[in-house]
């Protein structure tokens, strides 16, 4: 039994322009060295570019991209009788969303070019279409989980 009180659940704040929690989560992951204003600037520019290219609501494109990249299962390393095995586990929606955001940003940072807003917008568009590095990462994770399905009982 814990001596400390239970931690209350924190609700994510929403951003000033779109009033969306998902946008705020993305901004907090783009954030580097505490420069939040710059992170907002990058994301808003990326969303504006998406708006200009696709002529669709950029928030719906963002939601769709994150939904496409979110994994259902992943593998976790477990030590079982001296050997480490990759055990497939199901992922909750919050954890899946966090993974999807991390993968999208990682893929967009790897893209060639200098402008992060441009790289992020093109990665979001690619994920929305079902192509791109973030989608490849999700499929790779699912393949790993499928290959290690024999160890599902270890959990």
C-alpha cells in the first residue's frame, strides 16, 4: 500500500488557435530547449502548408495521419529464464498516440531539407495517404509482433 496519495490524472491543455489537445501534444514533442513559441510556429506553418496543398481542413488531415500511424500492438523485451524474448503486447490508445507522434516527428526530422515546417507537412501528408517513414515503422512493429506471436503466453 502506498503511503503517498494517488496522483490525479492530468488533462492535456489545448492550443490557443485550434483549441485542440492533439495539436498541443504535438507541440510539446516538437519542443526543443524549451522554445515553445518556435514549436508552435513550426506546427502552425506546417498546418498552413497542408491547408494550401490539399484544400482540406488541416486538423482532419493531422488526425487521419496520426490514426493511420498509431500501432495496435508492439513488442516488449522480457527476461524469461535467462534469455530475453520479444513479447507482443497490446497498446492502449494514449500510448499508441504518443508512439505515433514520436514516429511522425522522427520521420519528418530525418527528411532532407532545412525547413522543419515543410518536412513535417510533407510527412503528415504522406502518412495521410498511407505512405512514408512513419507508416513503414508501424508496419515493421506489427511484423515484429506477428513474428513473435509464439511468445504471447509469456506476458
